[in-house]
C-alpha cells in the first residue's frame, strides 16, 4: 500500500500538470470562437483538481522510486491521462460515447492514429489541434517529458525513463544524468517539429494545418484535420515534405542527439539500425511502385512511385497518413506495408512495432542457428554494426517476440470471436498493436474504427496501450509477483 501511495503522489502531480497541455487548444478555440472553450475549461478544472487532490492526500508518502514503481506509474499515467484527454471530445462531439472518446484519446497519446471520427473537416478546429497535440505529447513519451521537467523525481527518474523508452534504448546512457538526456531529447523533438511546421507552410499549407500535421508527423501519430488525410491537399510537394520528416522521425532520437552533441553526421553513418531502416524502406518504396505499375494500377511509373512511396513510408514508419485508398490495390501491396509496420521504425524513435534492431538481432540469430547446424563446434557470435551482442540480449529479444506473437494471435482471435471478419480483425490487431492506425477491410484508410462495437473498441484500445508500452511494461503490473513483497 505504501508503494501505491508513493506512486499516486507523483501521478497526481503529472495529472495536474497535464492541464498545461490544454492551453494551446484553449487559445485556438478562443481566437477562432469555435464553441469548444467550455469543454476545455471543464477538462482543465478536472485535471488540476483531481491531480492536486491525489498529490496533496499522499504528500507524506513521497520517496525514491524503484523499478516496480516505474512500471506501475507508467501504466497509471497513460490510462488516467487518456481518460482526461477524452473529455473535450466527449463534451463537444454530439453522439460520441465515452468508449469512443477514450479510444480516440488513447489512440492520440499512443501515437497510433486510429480514429472513430468522421467529418474531421467540420470539427471545431481546436479539437483537431487537441487530437494532434496528444499525438505529439505521446510520441516521445509523457514520462520522458515528466523526467525532463520534474527534478523531484530524482534518482527514480531513471526507473521511469527505462519503463517508458522502447527497446534497447532502455540501457542507453547518453549523459551523466537522465534528466539531462530527457531534456536533450525534448529540445531536439521541439526543434524538428518547428522545422516540419515551417516546411509544411512553405509547401502550401495554412499555418493551422501546418501546425496540426507537424505535430502528428513528428510523433508518427497520423491524426489529420481532414477525412482524406494528406490526400486532401493533392500536393506532391507536401507529400515529399511528409516523407522527409517520416524518415527523420523514424530514426532514433538518440542518434539525432549524438549527431547534435558531436556536431557530426558520423552518428548516422555508424548507426547500423539506421542503415537497415533506410535500406528496407527505400527498397520497399521502389519495389511496390514497380509492382503497382506492372499491375496497371497507375498509368506510368512516376505516378506509381508517388503513391507507393508516400503510403509505404507512412504505414511502415507507423505514421498512418494516406493520399489514396490503398486497400483497393492488389492485396500483396497493403499486406506488405502492414508487414513493414511491425519492425521498420528504429528503437528510440516515435514509431511503433518491434523496432528494427530486434529484427536485426532475430535475423542474426537465425543465421547463427543455421550455420551452427553445419559447424556445431564453431563460435558464432551475433553481431550488429560490428558489435558482439551478449546472449542475454538475444534471449530477451526471443522472449519479447514470443510474447508479441502470442499477443497478436490472442487479439485477432478475440476480435474474430466477436464476429468481425478475418481481414478486418487481423489488420486491426496489427495496426493497433504496432501503433500504426489504419488497417484493411472495414477499418481501412478510407474508413474509421467507428464500425466496431464497444467491446471491440476496448480490445483495440488495450492493444494500442500494450504496443506503446512494449508488452512487458503493461503486463508485468498484472502478475502476482509484481504485488508480492
């Protein structure tokens, strides 16, 4: 109980500070007089009062945080902030149930981009700002931001940082203090978002659209202010800008950090994960362009390259934008794109999936096992970028992949059990677990998740959180060992 009270104390502080995020949509709503101001005021009051009450009632239980505290705190923060973030949507959009509002909010904070909303062009503009701001806040991680601005977390901040940051980044120590690393990450993130905003504005977007799409592009969240996504603009230049920033966002923030810290591009050249990311993505873009052209989907190769490049990069990096209904393409193309979203993004990026580094380790282990059959006595270490990978990391990745596969199968089976067709169930499970957004079938890029019933919607909400917290961070909280002394 004392552990729980200590966690609630810090969670309350973060919940209260979350109200600061409402200031941007409040300003937009006030300036444009879009009628949503009251909803933000109510939400701000609930955020500050509930967070303040949690902090005040547990103020005598503050202590240094442990790894267990970190796991519990991350899960509590993501679930509670999603509920608060859902309130403006629930209060402003007629007919929207709380289940749907919560789905939209958790999709925003997990940078998934799956939506139950239609008529986005007619929404109060501040709601679209709020949705994409959620993408942006959740993209790099609420906890990373908290560690950067809350020095009271002290040593325990490192435990939160490790519970939040994905993949092998958990063990990365780029600066002597974790708060310094977190601040560095957010400085880079803010700077890149500003560059993206200016690039979109230069390419022809209005300032509001540029801000909205910069938020969702850099977070690889995928929310848009238009039902047609980036296809609304029908602009090859805007699509080209988006692709450039998809590549930037899909790389590890740590690689950007090192490049800036050392004032050298060598960090990118030495990053084997970045090499694999760029190689697989560019190869797939050109390969699918050739595939679409040969199947007569588009009249010439350049047109095929435009649509294949944009949609492949968008789905593979788990951004989720679209400029056409790619579910109408020959089935191989969208299935390959869904396959890419499971692993292409780099560890430490804002993208979802298992991350490229784990895919590299799995391939290395596969070759070690097959070579070992021919040379049983040979010492065959797995190497990535010239570095020998310890066996404990290989075993950890294999365990992660086993759990990932089991989770995916379980989610698909549960959705099929509720009488959802197989294509829709499978693609929704893949899209939500990998934080990609649009799937195929009834939840394709030309549709929304509003076709799901309440139970299916909660299953997909759970899948998004499970994927964003990389499986173990969420599941460990539900184990008896976690709660035993």
